């Protein structure tokens, strides 16, 4: 995707650091997505898989740190939002390339989770990672994507009766949408009472925010979210 | 910090009309002047405020960095993206910083926003939405594909299993058909066997009828012959008696001996005829039973008494064992006859040893009479045979010494009579020790005889 209207010259992105092989993959991937080089990014992923890295490790040790690093580089004014957007789009495409493998290895007999970004929320990649990682753990997940209208979400939850509903928001103004969605699910879906988990930057910054809005669980990143949900449903 | 810079000097008219936001900042980040662009974005005044309070956390740090920096000569200008607090991080404002002339003591910083086509936001949003939807759809499709793949695998596996099952069924079917054929063949054989059996059965029945006819003919013959024989024997014996009684004049010793021999022979003959008569009567079923209450001990004692002369003649002692009276209801005449046969056999073939008779209630109900002799005994292979008609075991060495010979009919008659009375006779014997004949009789019999 190269819809960036903002185009800037940019400084070299990354200092060379001595790191083990796993970090090499993360660094190579980061270089590729910062450069907007989709093909190179895919090659890095294929090489990592070929070298024995599993999908979960790719998510948690390559994609997630690479995207965090892109955010940090933006703060240093080394990349623009457009670069970041492109990097995210390439990462999503890389994730999509893994789906054949991911869903083939998934058993899908675990709990059902419906995941949605709050109304107006366009940052979806974090929530998508949570879904994919749980899918690897045998969960059945339905990922609805960015900016899901609350009535549509409530209708789907009433229809599918999932054990878990995951909601995310990345900025303060979208937090009230999350609260609305929680209330609508609690009141609109009579008998079923799913566990509601919330995530995103505002919830990571304030761990009490989720419970205040009526959520059952909150987490700071994909790995923690998956871990807490697994714990909750292990008993 | 001078009051001049704090007050601001007013923006150049060209910057006031610039489509992007233009801000003039004091070194501490307070907004000195604005062309109104930021006010439009925020919907409120910004002059006199610190710019950083309007920014999100990351952008605040970036602003501080911009305020600290000084341009490096020759370095191309770089835009800085800043995000207003609470605004979507996908929609930053990109500012080119322009620093005042430091040497002239101007510490102001101008931020000139890179203007955006107002349509850009809409296009960007649209594309982002399409991209997101595509990604979610792609994910769902991949998931469905995997699910279908698994279902297909399952189906193929089931098909495979079905094929195997089908083959097994067919095999079983063939086996069953083979078994069925075998069964049919066996049934056919059975039918044949059955027909043969039925034919055999017919033959047997015919034989049986013929045998019955033959038997009854034989019995009629016996009866008639015995009757016809008895009359002349009686006549012979009568004349012998008269001769011995010297009715026809005295006999010399030689004559007397001859007549006595003739008499003994006639007696034996009469006995034989009587036995044959008895046997044929029993076999023909013409024996009519007359049940009465008997004390068996007394009856045995009477039988022993009647046979004592014969026993004494042979030097044999007869003894009745002690015991309580044993009462039964039976036919006195038949029981008497059975006992006579058993005791006289014991006397005849007991080798001169004493003959014991014991009477007692039988263990299995009814009564039993044991007749025990001390004779040579009967080997086991002859136990059944001696109950057959006209069978006499070899005993030549003492055969004729008593002058009283058996007819070979005594035991058969005795057993037939015992069975007629609902009882039986059995034998236990040890060679060299002696024999015991045991007569068992039921407590009571009915008035009519059973089948002979």
C-alpha cells in the first residue's frame, strides 16, 4: 500500500547490532517492511520457517517486535505514518501467507472467540495476532476486523454465542465505543454471558480501565492476552 | 527570553493564507502566532497555549526534540509528524520546522504544516477499510478452506473405510452362501437318512409284530403241550405209586429200584412241565394277581419248612435270619413260588453249605429277601445269562448225585414273577465264596397285573 500523501526523506533506520538468529530474522524483517519491500519480507519469513521457526514464534518474536520497532522509529522521526502503514500492511500480508499452514495445524475444538475492533477503530493487527495465536492453541476464532459497528457485533455474538468476545481500541476517543459494545452485549444477548476481554493502548496504560468498563480481562499484548485467556479456560 | 519574541511579530501575509497550519512558537513551546489552521482542526483558540498539551504523548516528546534542535547547514529539511491528543494515529500533521536566526537572537520556531488535499483523508480511509475487510475475509476464507480440507480428508477416509467394509461384507456374503449350500447338502443327507430310518422302523415294527405272533404261538404251544403232557405223567406216577405200594404184588429189589428211578424221572418231567406252564402263563399275561396282606418273614419261614425235607436229603441246613416282621401287600401264591425257586436253587447248587434267608425292609422302599448260599459262586460274565430260559451252568461233578436236577427255568420264572409283582431279582456273587440272590418287592401292588 502506498497511499501515503506524506513523503519524506529518511535517515538510515537501524544500527547494526550483534544478535542471535531469531533476532536476525526480526531485524531482516524490520528492514524489509521499513523499506516497503514486500517480497524481501516474505523471503525472510520463508527462510525463518525453513530454519525451523514455528508460526507462534514468528508472530511473537518477529512480527510483533518489528511493528513495535516501527512505532519507536516514528517517535524518533525516522519513519512516517505512511511508512508505518505500509510496514503494517506488508506484515498483514505475511500473516495471510501463513494462514494455510496455521489453520491446517489448528484443531479448532477449543472455545469460540469473536474479535472486533471498536467502532471507528482502525488498528486491527494486534487483535488479529491474538486471534491467530489462540487459533494455534486450538481455539475457534472469528476475526471481524477494523471498525466493527456495535449492532453488527451484538447480532453476531447473539447468533454464535461465543465463550469470549475480544474488543480493542487504540486511542482514547474509541474507548467509549468499547464501553458501549460491552453494555450492548451484556444487555442484548440474554442467556449467553461471554467473557469479554479488552486490549489496546489505553487499556495497557491503565490496567483499571478495562474492569471499570465492565470487561472481564485485559492484556498488554497478544502473548499476554492469549496466555490469560488460556488460563481462564484451562480450569 | 525577550519580550519581543514573546509578543510575536505577526505572521507574514503569505503564511497567513497558507493552506496548512502555520505556528510560531516561543522556545518554551508556547504558541505565539497561528494562521488559524490548527484552530480549524481543533475547533478552539491556541495562541498563548503550550503546544505540547494539545499533542499525544509520543508527539510531545517529538516536539521537545524539535525545540532543542538547530538546523544543520546543508541538511535537507525534514517533516515532523505530530499527532493531536485523542486523534487517530493514522492521521498525523506533518510540519516542517523553520528556526529563527539564532545569531540574531531569534529563538522562535515556525512550524509549517505540509498541506493535505482534503480528499486525501477520505481516500485513505476508504482504502484502509477495503484493506481491512480484505484481510478479515482472507483470514476467514483460509480458515474455511482448512475446515473444508479437513472435512474432505474425513470424507475420503470414510469412503476408504466404506470400500473396505464393502469388501468384507461381500466376502462374508460369499462365505454365507457356501455355508448355505453345505447346509442344504446336509439337509438332503438328513432327509435320506430319515427315509432310511423310517424304512428300518417299518421293518422293525413288522419284525416286532412277527415276533409277538411267534411268541404267543410258542406260549400257546407250551401251554397245550404241558397240559397234554401232565396227564400221562400223572398216570405214570400214579401207576408207579401203586407198584411201589405193592398193589400189584411185591417187587423184588431190582424191580423196586427201577420203579423208583422211573418215578424220579416222572417227577422231574412233571416239574419241567409245571415250570413251562408257569412261564407261558406269565409270558402270556394270563396270570391274575390276588393281592393280600402278607408278613414276609412268616411266609419265608413256611417256604423253608416246605423245602426242609429236600434240604435234609442233601444235608443242607436252612436258616432264617432274625428280624422285625415286614408287611407288604402282594400275591401270596406268586411270592411263594419265587421263594421256592430261589431257596431250592440255593439248596441244589449251594455245595452243601447252609442256606440263609434274611427278610428286611428295603432301603429304596418296600421289602427285600436275601437268599445266601455258600456255593462255588457265579462268575460275573454269567450273571445275566443265568436269568435266561433253559440255562444251567456247568456243575457235572455233583450233577446227578442228589437225583434232583433243575429244569433251567426256575430263575427265569422267578424273575418274571418278581417283575410282575413290581419288584425284581438281582444277584451278587463271589467265585469261591457264594452267591446272594436278592428279591425286592414293593409295599403294595394293585389288583390287576402290569404288563408281563
